[in-house]
């Protein structure tokens, strides 16, 4: 005969095999567990969306500007210009090769924008 645990009617411990739970307990425990898991998930999503740094590409350049825009005249470029597209360059807007480390860390495949003059 299984041992009745005090304070938990219908919950029995039949030796070392584990617990058996009555249907009444499951109708209460399962919805509460689902609600707790769903609530935790939604709160985690809500609070993580408050932190914009995870989704941002530009983490440090011209943060006081509403939009970062650089404009160059073609005549001023010389024969070749290499521009950063990963936003990690210390010489931004010019590329310093920081995308290599960024790609290794994130699995991304971003590279620079290279503009060359055509020889006439």
C-alpha cells in the first residue's frame, strides 16, 4: 500500500519509483506551469526588446546624430576608396579590416564597399 504524503491528498509515493499524481492535481498544475512558462517568455522578450544594443548595427559612431550620412565627391576619391559596412572600423567611414574579426565572432559575411575609378 502506498504511503500518503501529508498535506497532499491524492499524491502518493509508491516506494522509490516516483510520484503518482491524481487527475485533479494535473488540472491545476499543468495550466499554472504553462502560464508561468508563457509569462516568463513574454517578459523576457519584452525586456530584451527594451535593450536596443543587441539589434543595432552602429554601436559607437556619431551616436548624437539622428542618421549617419557620409557624402563624397567622385573627383575627390582618387583611384580607389574602401568604405566600412560593418560599423566596427576605428577609421569609420573608411574600412580598417575590422569586419574580419566581426565575421569570425558572429558568423556574418560582411565586407567593405570598394569604389575604383575606371581607367579611361
